[in-house]
C-alpha cells in the first residue's frame, strides 16, 4: 500500500479524475489468494469505506469524475453505495457472473 485512502496527502480539489478500487472482501481466510490479491476489509469496514469515499471526493475538483469499482460477492453494491457522498450518475456491470460494478460519480461544479 503506497498511501492510505482514508487519509490522502493531497489538497482539496487536486484531481479531475479519481479511481477508488478498495478491497471488497470482509471475510477471507489467512491463506486466501483472493485476499492476497485484492486485500481484505477489517474491523469497522463501513467507516473505512465511508472515509475513503470522503477523501476521494475531497481531492476531486468541481466537475471532476470519481470511478468506484466494487465486486459484490460478499457485500451488495446497494449497501456500499450508502457510504458514498451521493448517488452515482451511471454505472456498468462486468465479469462472468455480473458481480463487478463500475460506478461513475460526477462532482457538481458548485461543490
Ligand atoms: C481491489 S484491490 C485494487 C487493486 C488495484 N486496482 C491494482 O490494480 O493494483 C484493493 C487494494 O487496496 C489496497 N488497500 C487496502 N487498504 C487500503 C487503504 N486503507 N489505503 C490504500 N489502499 C488500501 C489493498 O492492498 C489492495 O491492493
């Protein structure tokens, strides 16, 4: 991990485009290859994701776009979207089982 998405070392409105691709597993064994590849959420993961969204939104400039990727094998997309700063403008589903979601948020120019 190069930096912590819960505490980004950038000024407000630094970026026109941000991608938030956090771990999506809340339950995985110590030998899980999925957890080794994608990471795992621990403890109060809702607060971590909420804080990650908040930081991504903060460093995004007005008019900028945030892309959020989520695989809902363990946690439904609708549940995690409740932690977002606003509803996404649109999204796309991918993967063999249709469980991977790409959601696009556009920050209002007035924000
Ligand atoms: C779903 S993977 C995303 C992989 C990324 N798209 C890539 O291609 O490398 C989630 C990643 O978030 C990292 N991660 C976990 N907690 C983090 C945190 N608090 N801040 C930043 N990265 C974190 C994990 O180590 C893992 O590499």
